[in-house]
């Protein structure tokens, strides 16, 4: 066995404090690099859940010429609660307002509208602003995501057609539709509830997008016209007052319930 005297240079190979610092600095830099990599990739990794709108969708078909009855205005003084619906960012200063109610297919339906908040640049009223930003970053490949800022600058309209007896309904989102565009005369009651869209062709939203009524499967996805979210609805039927059928009408319409 060699002795210390026989290996006088061994001390040169012992780790010093500088060696320890270099080793841990290297580990720290690797960790920092991985952290930055995850940060940059986060929008793309999160896109599936950030963009996806989890809710059942029912599609009735496209625009068609329909004939049915137009009922008079309705009055509702109770609360409206949507259960198991899409995560709509409703405007806190608005409530569901009954605009029409009548009989269709042997059932009583009430039509409610309520304003929602959407931010540019997505134009969608779903989920939180942070989730919409994240979805926008992923779809537009913006890194880092802090560069995307959405402002609450646009108000789509929720159109809820509720089956009063069954406690279920269909929720459509009207893009480019304002409350003053809708009143009882816009809804036709036949084998279902239809929205008369005549005259809506010139309406626009988000500067140049054509107005549309329907549902989406994901934020910034296409509007599925003639489709709606199938939801459970909690109403107080005793607080609903319906009118009578006023006249028959034939129009180009989109089924909403």
C-alpha cells in the first residue's frame, strides 16, 4: 500500500469549496433551463384543457323556413339557475329576462336572455380571463404568454330556451346579437322553438365577423349554428306568466329549443 509520503500530490485531487460550488451551480443552471423550458411550453401543454368547453351539445340543423305561432310577451319574477352547463362568464349586472313563452310540441317553453362578458382577442365568454389568455397563446403560438392581454370589451348574448315542466333546456350563444335585437316577435313556436333570423345577415361582431347563434366546443373554435348546450334548469314555474298566441308566422329561422 502506498503511503502519504509516496503520494505527495494526492491533495491536488481533493474537492475544494470551489469544486462544490461549480457542481451545484451546474445543477442549478440545468434546473433553471428546464424551468424556463416548461414555462415556454406551458401554453401548448395546457391548450387542450384551457380551450375545451366541457358541456353536452345538441344540434337541431341549419336555417330553414318554418311556420308556427308567435306568442305574446311573458313575465317572470323568479330566479333562473343553469345546472351542469358550460362555464359562461355572465355579466354580474345582468339577469335572465323572459322575452317569450308559449306552447310547442305539447310543452310549455320560456325563452330567457342574459348578457355575458367576453374579452378581446378571443371574443368568447367562456371560463376565466386567464384561461382564455392561455388558449389564445397556444393557438397563436405566443411565447411567453404574458404578452397576450384580453380586455372585457365585448358582450355576447345567452339565449336560454327552458322546458318549464321538465326542468331542462337549451342554451345558445348569440355572437353579434344584442338584447334590443330580440323580443317576443322573433320567436316562433311550432314543433320546437325557433329564432327568426331575418335581418341578422348584416350584423357583425369583433369588427368583421358575421353574427351567429349556436354553440362552440372550444374557445376560438367555429360557431356551430343550429346547435345548443343541453342544460338542466332550475325555475319557479308559479312565477311565470305567459300570454296567448298572437298570430301565425312563416320565416327563415334557426331552431334554438
